[in-house]
């Protein structure tokens, strides 16, 4: 996006939950299971969850965002959220395959 401003934060940024509400696109990659809920985001935001956590043996892979409406304290969420698993994972695989192919050509 032309003329976009990019802000980098981390899990120890002060007032992070308040700060997140100021951005149009949020990419979360803390790797901490369910650190966010849908209630932490605004309805107009595009939220990409690329954090992966499966610390419990036998547990399904979880992302940074708990996408269940019940835990968010809200009745409805109209924003756009990629979920884990199945969100950006397939795009990551495609990129890895593309890079492998390009490296093999060189």
C-alpha cells in the first residue's frame, strides 16, 4: 500500500490492547496460545494470526487469537480474522515451494 505507516510492537508493549485498536491491519505472531480474543479488535480491522502454539501433547495447533465469540464477551464480530490452523499456512507452503523451485532453477 502506498504511503502506509508500519508500526512494530511486541507482547511487552505498554497498553498494547489499546494500541491495536488504532490499526487497519494487525498481524499477530507471538506464539502464545489464545493471548487475544475477538473483543481485542475493531470490526473494521483485518487481523492475520500467524502465531502457532501446540505446547500440550496431543492438543490441536492453536493460534494467538481465541476466535470463539463466547470468550470475547461480544455477541458478534464483523471483522476479518485468519484462523489457525488453515489461515496463512497454505500461503506459507506455496511460498516455500516457489522459493525451492526458483533456487533449483539457479
